[in-house]
C-alpha cells in the first residue's frame, strides 16, 4: 500500500510540475488565457492530468496557435471527440442547435476567431449551457476538437484567421460527410486500445 501511495504522490508531483511549466510557458510567451465571460485568468490546476505534456499542448501554450489545425491524424480524433462531447449542442456539422453554430464566420464570442480565445472558451466555459470542459476533455483533446471545428468551416478561407497562409491557399470549405482515413500520419497518434 505504501508503494502505491508513493507512486501516486510522485504522479501528483509530476502533474503539478507540468502545470507550473505550462503556466510558465504561456506567461513567458505573453499569453494569458482568460475566461471568455469574466476575463479572469484561467487556472490550469483544474485540468485533467492526462494530455498536459504533449508536444502539441506545449507548442500551443508557447504560441497560442493550434498546431493540430489541418493535421489529418488530429482531425480524425477531433471528429470523434466533437461528436461525443459537443455535437449535442452545436450540431453534428457545427451548424448550431441549442448552442451557436461553429462552422461559419460569425462568432458569438469574437475572441473565438483566434485559437487562444477558442481554447479559453472551451476550457473555461461561456454563458448559458456552455460549461467549462476542463473535467471532460484533456488539454490535448481540446486542441483536437478545435482542429475539427476549424475543419468544419464553410465560409471564405480569407476569414479563417487561424490558418497559415499556405493552409488558407489549400483550404476547401467543408462540404460535409467526408470520410477521414484511419490512422493517418501526423502529430496525433492513435490512442492505444
């Protein structure tokens, strides 16, 4: 029993160190993630312990740009996460239901046009039924969901400010019901079963 508790203690210390490091990365990059409604600084201590130290999360915390946008391996996983965690309110194609549409160039919260703002809304919640998702999705899963939502975009790619210039040139508005390949190469390896 003592060994198990010691291992758990070491895991908690490691998780705390990861959170401190994430906060330090975000602060040194000049990024301060704030609650969409209140403007309060978000507390990453509440995040699920898994998925905090992936390369994608580290890169995002340092830049405020989602490295998973347009990565086929992340889109496949993001689609599945979106369908199970988000589509009930936002629609299967992000068209909106109880919650606002997410697939066009109108944002209920204008800061969601940026990856930093969109992440803050998912993590910390917003108004009405949009509660914080930090106990439902890991930080890495939030980035995957964001990539999928960005992929659903159906309007003028010039308004897709989250895309790089190269991504914008190659972008094709989402036509609906595409089939993504299983286990494509990329930054989001398939989860072990």
